[in-house]
């Protein structure tokens, strides 16, 4: 029986209700919002990665056509009640450089803002920005994260006296130096440039009475409101933040940016709306980057393949400044360096390092792809060293009983890692691939094939507030939802999550429809406006369903309980005599006596006949603080074809089995997995922000920074196993980052497998044709 036949709406592959206007070009993104009298802001950015500002002459810019005002960092310095916020001081003694929306005396990365121009049009603002004459005294720059971490390195911020932002350690056992086998390898995961389909955009409008409305292409309207108020010295009640349609973010819009504060400050100074929309090339330096990690990973194991210890030494680039959660990003992987494997001794050390590059911060997976990449690559190396089949090695080490407390200290509520791997092998038909591989090797074909595996788990949902507090994150991890049963039999949801492509309007409608027995089309979902949903923690870390969906479910339960009292009163029976199913209360033993939730909503609205003391209306708000992280897991495999003459590596197949617990909407989940895998494959094959040694970004355009399209990718083969999330009210786990976490090591393991008979054992990501070709040539020597 299908979910719809049973009245269930959770589990139905409903098409996304939010897509129609978007597909018809009727979305309302920041740049579509036109308010008469709006002025445009352009930011003057440093061409140097490190330089002293010796003077700024704004006279020519001020005299240019259409220019209303020009301000330097020094001139705006008093507008800021506090510096740009970093909400995650991971250690007590963490070093944090001074960071204001515009640099005042020194710039620290290429793209650092030094002045703003306000004009009557974008063209005038951009043209005048070029007339701002900034005199720089260039200084040496450092971009290499490992070199920057060394004592005596050139300093990014002289006043800090070091490039080391922090050292953070988690050790629950000692590394087994004398183990039968120890495998050790160092990996570099380069910086990545998030490229959301809509770049960032901001519009600030001053309102009567000193209020301000800020529209921003952000993932975090609620957090942005709090921090805008704090950093501009305003009362929170004076600030309204609206995230209208937002064209993706992938973590990069989980941030509070200089341009947001600048637009607000200038709108207040000038008394007129101010808009700024990022240029695509500006996005390459002014929006945060992801990754930029150097990691040495060691695994110790017995001869029969039981892993006894893991040790990781991670050097993570912070970039030039700390953005909202920059220092915490590496730590988001800190508990899962052992992945889905039961490894009793755990020892990880993280060093956050300043470099003269764009600040890093959250990018899809944030900390967890970095961990999974080095682990899954090293698992293959260990298998080779031990002479044990790589799939078998994974099986021998899987955590197999749940709940499972890992050596890193966290407890996984549920999972079945063997089931995902079994399902993967069913789909893969490994024998056939290996037969084909052997045949190609025997024939000496130019194009060789390989298959790479990646079995992963991840912690998402971010997270119980208690734990966030313990690891010094400044905000809570709860989420809030309100459900209103309107008198005419429709429903309204107010959610604190802030979707920007994830389809919450559809999924949230399904959850309410499932619980309250209506059609999902009868549910309206309101989000992304702090005056409509004043409380929320927004969308990131695949938290929206694990946390926001659970808050919604709790609100629905409160509705059912209130309606039960009301219906019992109206039907003149005891509440205990009522059965509830699919939106209808019926009296046990008298099924003809019944009343629906919709009927209860009408009765609650008219209030003609309520139990004594009951408030009119049928509405409930719930705030949910998760008891645990969410623990999705899975097994992925990439079948790769490598041209041994050109080094070109292409995916032939990609098979993904994910376990995200109960699925609310399979279509949305497949879409999330598709997008996630694509970003992981892209990390493996295409993407890398390349800096020269002076800190110049060499590939800051989409002609040189490669973002794949469907043409480069195969059709993915997706399936799921399902282990009910014990710590979630309806068993769901997050999905938004799974694909990105799993995919990169599967692809690289596949390339290595294709070339292993030629002696290739490692390859730097992204595995460009040149790198693959060089690896083949070097292996010949
Ligand atoms: N879902 C479901 N059943 C599950 C799990 C999830 O039906 N068991 C649905 C949810 O209802 C939701 C979607 O899948 O509609 C994603 O849910 P979730 O895993 O909770 O992730 P979030 O909604 O919190 O989204 C954040 C996540 C992250 S961290 C990044 S990065 C990312 C991603 O989502 N950025 C995206 N997916 C993105 N998709 C788009 N289009 N654009 C981005 O910027």
C-alpha cells in the first residue's frame, strides 16, 4: 500500500510546491526587489593580499556622475559598535585579529574592502569605485597553510605575533606505535569557492522611527538580525531581516558579511535604501572559501585488519580573518575521524592557521568531508598494505551495534552500516567491473577503469545546545515552529528554518498533513522574515529536518492534544475514549461519533462551546532542542574511466546508498543527494582556488574555476536503507550534506584503482588531467 493510500504524507514523492514560481522566473530574489529611491553600493577592494594603506583619495570618485557619497574604512569606523562577529571562539586563548567591515590601515587578502561608493545606479557606483585612489605599500604574503603554521613564518597579522589561531585537541587513547601495521599519509585539500546560483545580495531600507529592514540573500536571517543589532549598536526590536527567495548558499551564506553591515550603516546615514549585489567575480574573493586543510592521518592495525588506533594532525587555513564560524569548521569533523569504524584509540589535533587568503568558513559538509576524505583514502592504503580486500577491511571494522558510543565520545543512536554496503554491492555488480578491468589491463587499453569505495557516517543536525555550549559555540541548537489551524480548514506553519533551495515548504506541508490529516496543498509555510517568525536558528548543518522538522512535529502533537480535549467536550465523552487517526477523532466503540481536526479548528475559532478555561483558537508553538546529533550514513562507489594518455578521468557510474532514517520526501532527498554528490565529485576532479605565492587568486572566474555541469557527470544510481533515528520523533536523519561527504574519496579511490597496476598510489585533488598524467609518468620512473 502506498503512503497516500494509508493517508500518510510522510514518504510521498511530492513535487516541490515552491518550484513553480521559480521555474517561471517569478521568484523574488534580493535584486528583484525594487524600492524607489534606492542607491547602489560598490565596494572598493584591495588588489593586494597584504599591504599597508598609506592614503586614500576619494575626490575623483566623489565628483563622478551619479555619486552620492564615498566612505573609507576610517570614516566609517565609528559606525561599528563591535567588530565583525566570530561566534565560535573554539579555545579560551584563540587569537582573533581586528576585523571591521572595511580595512582601515592594512589589508590582509585580495578582495579586502577598503572603501564604499554610493551612487544612483550600479554602473555609476562601479565606475566611480575605480576612481578611488588607494595608495598601498605592498607587504609579503603567505598563502601556504603548512608553511604559515611554522614558527618564524611571515606573519599575516603582526600584532598577533603568530599565525596560529588556535590548537584544539581531542585524545581518548594513545596511538599504537608498535602495531603490526601503521599507515601514514599527508593530504592537501585545497580551498574551494562556493558558487551559489544567486550571488550574495543586500538591500537595507531605513524605516520611520529609526527602524531598519534588511533583505539579504542569507541562510541565517535570525542570526543576522541579532548580530546586525549588536554590531551596529541597535536595539534588536529595530531590526527586521528578510531572506526572500535565496538561490542557494551551500554554507557560504551561513555567515554575516561586511556588506550587510555596510548597507545598513549607509542606509541609516543617508536616509535612503541602499542595495549591493555581488558580481560573480567579486564572489570569488569576497565570499568565504571552504576547505584548505593539510592533514596527516595515521591508522594502526593488527595483521588481520582490526584497526586499533587513529591519529590525525590537521592544519586548517582560517584565511585572513575569522568570519562567523571559521574556527569551528574543522571541529565539525573532529568526532568522526574514525568514521563508521570502531577504532578504540582516538587522537586528533587541529591547528587553525591564518593565511593571506579569503577567509574560510562553512562549505557543504564543513569539516566532515575533510575527515571522510583522509580516512577513506587511508582505508584503501591500509587494505593494500595488509593485503586484505578493501571492502572486507571496511566490514571488519564497522560499528555494528547501536546505540554506539565512539572513542571520540559521542553516541550514534542508530544505523546499519553492513546493510548499506550490502545494498551497494547488489547494485554495483563488482564482478563484472573487475572482469572488465582485468580485460582492459591484459589488452593494455589506453582507457583503464577502476572502482572506488567510500563508506561514511556523519554527525549533522548541529546540535544539542548543551554540547554546542560545551564546545564554545555562541548560539543554541534548538529550533522553533508554530502550527495554526485556521478556521476555514487550512493550516499555517511558521518555521525558524530558512530554506534556500531545500524544499522546506513542501516537506513541512507533508509533515503537517501527515499528522493532522489534511492535504499538503492546504498548508502554507512562512519563513525567512524575522517579523513573521521571530525565533529560529535557520538552515545549515543539515539541521532543518532533524531539528526544525521535530519542532514542527512537537507543535502538531500539542495541537492534537488540545483538539482532543475540545472534541471530547463537544462529543460529551472522556478524552481517553477518543481514538485519533489521520486527522479524525472517533469515539471508541461508536465510530459514527467523530470530529475532525478541521472541525475542531472551526469550533476553537467560534469558541461557542469550549471546555471551561480553554483558550480560543487552535494553534501551538514548540521549541525543540535535539538530544543528540543526527547520524546519517551510507556506502558509495564510483566507477571511473581514466585515459592513461591524456590523464582525463571520467565517471562511468556512481552508485550511492544512503541511510537518512525516515524519508519525508524521496524526491527531495534524491535531489539533495544528487547535489551533494556533484559537489563531492567536483572536489575530486575539478575545483580548486589557486593562489600564487603573493596571494593573488589566479582563477577567480567561471572560465578558470571549474564548476561541473550535467554534461560531465553520469546519471547517479541511488538507493536507500533506512534505520529509524532513535533520537528523532519520527525517525528522520539529515541528508543535505551526505553526498558531498561521501563522494570525493570514492572518486579518487576509483582513479587509484584504475591506475594501481601502473604503480600509482596517490593523486592530489582535484585530479586534473595534468595531475593524473604526471602521476602515471612518475610511477613509471
Ligand atoms: N529530507 C527528507 N527526509 C529526510 C531528510 C531530509 O525529506 N530524512 C528533506 C528535508 O525535508 C529538506 C531537505 O531534505 O527539505 C534537506 O533537509 P536537511 O538534511 O535537514 O538539510 P537542511 O534543510 O538543513 O539544508 C541544509 C543543507 C546544507 S548544510 C547545505 S550546505 C546545502 C543543502 O542543504 N545547501 C543547499 N542542500 C542545498 N540545496 C540547495 N538547493 N541549495 C543549497 O544551498
